[in-house]
C-alpha cells in the first residue's frame, strides 16, 4: 500500500497544532477534542508518509537531471557488493521496473559461493 502524500500544508497544520497543544499543556488546560483528534490524525499520516523502505526493498531517488532511479542490491558470487540501477523519466515507471526486478531476483536460485581458501587448512596465513 503506498503511503499517503504529505504536503507542505499538512506540515504547517501539524506544526501549528503541536504549538497550540504545547501552549495549552504549559497553562495546564485540556485541548478540545477536535484539536486532539486532528493532531493525532496528522501525526499518524506524517509517520506513514515519512517511513523508510525496509532493508532489501531497493531504493528510489531522483537525480539532478530529473530522471528517477531505482537501485537493488543483487546476490554476490565473489563476496563483492553488486547493485543494479535503472533510470526512467517518471517515478511510476521506475518503481514498476523495481518491482519487476525484485520478482526476477526472487525467481532465481541463490548463487553458489566458494568456501574460503583457509577452511580445512591448519596453516596460519598472514604471519
């Protein structure tokens, strides 16, 4: 589920409500039910809109030239980190490519990695 859009107006309302609530609290007064409900709703929407992507879900960002890029870390066969980066003109197309890439990666089997060279050896290395 996509997170709700958080606008500059929402941020202004959130800050104004928070300021009023702090002033009321300092005077020892209770806020109205409407103000408390609006602040609670804005707080929840702000948390959802500002949420980070979980690890392994890939990244979405916009370059200075306006292109939208998505990146996903790929499984490694040699111990080095590998990333695939795809750029598109609009965000929707880039996110669609990211979803397609994740589906492809889940369908592929995990790559076989080599065992370290020192395994099974009694010889000390590096001294």
